[in-house]
């Protein structure tokens, strides 16, 4: 399912971050950013696909809005 959220945190060294949708946070890896930049700013508005990986909800196919 496609969702909208805000980048709550991003560690460019590790390539990991979280996208907030209300009280829920979705883990993501920079390889999931569709434009292939592997960088994103905290506070950026994004859309993404919610996926279940290893029992955790994560963000995939991240598009900067």
C-alpha cells in the first residue's frame, strides 16, 4: 500500500533512517530511494510502499515529494 510520510531521521554513514507516519515509524535503507541518490534530508516529504520484512514494517520504493 502506498503511504505518505516525513523523514524523521537519517544516518548517511549507515544509510539507515526512519519515516514517520503519525506515531508509526518505518525503517528504510538508502537503497530504497527511487531517484538513486542514496541521500535524503530529515523533514523531507515522501511517499513509499509499506512492506513487511523479517517481521518488521519497512519503507520501500521511496519517492521524494
